[in-house]
C-alpha cells in the first residue's frame, strides 16, 4: 500500500473536477491572511444566519399564512418551524464532521463533500448575500416588490461577490505556485 495519490485522469471533465477539488481543499484547509479569513468567515456567518433564522421563519409563515391548503394555527407553525430549525442544526453538525473528515483524504466521496462545500460557498456569494442586500433595500418576493434601488444594490453586491471569488482564485494560484516552487527547491537541495 502506497501513500501516494493516484494520478488524475486526463479528460477535460476530470481536470475541471480536480482543479475545483484543489481549490476547495485550499479554501477549506489552506493558509490564509486576514482578508481571506474574512472572505471565508462572513459568508459562513451569513449562511448560518439564513439557515437558522430565514428558513424556519419562512416555513412558519408558509404553513400559517401563505400556503392556502395548510394554514395551521400559530402554535403548530411554531412547532414546525422549530423542527426545521433543529433539523438544520443537526445537518450542519454532520456536514462539519464530514468536512473535517475529508481533510487529506482522496476518493470520490471525499471529493464530493469538498465540492458540495464549494458549491454552497459560491451560491452564498452569488445568490444569498445579494438577496440579503436586496431584502434590506426594500425588495421582497412575497408579496412581490422590486424597487429599483433594491435591484441595483442586489446586482452591485452580486458583482462585488464575483470579484471576491475571482480574488480568492487568484490568491489560490499565487500561494500554490509559491509552495510548489519551495517544494521543488527543497527537492533539488535534497537530491544534490
């Protein structure tokens, strides 16, 4: 049994998955500056805020007011919202355990865990944070209200989040290139 990872396949799809896996591994476990830590921590906080407050609150109003064939009492809606909130907490704990377990492990299951985290991070940056800004600026979907200022601020926030994602990828390339050069220099010193 060897501790070396198997070489990756050479197809375009396999290379894209491998690059996304490398980026998500760096994003989750890599070295960071204060700016990178902020770009990781703030979306995580906002995702948890959405998951533990917005989702149960939306479920509560859905089952008590907006879904015509349900319209439960407020007490039943409270119980349903709490079940959803606690289920979200359990799922976050399980996901956190799986993320920590995926550190340094190879295989399709562990790659899938890291890619799931990357997809969630991109969704938070490009969808959830702009939605929060849109919502704070007076826009909402139920009942529909789309003021121009809310749409503009949401679009600007989505653009800024896309720039932040591009910056993270730039930092990933810069840091991994520097680490690869240091490893090559150490290998050359060891072989001579």
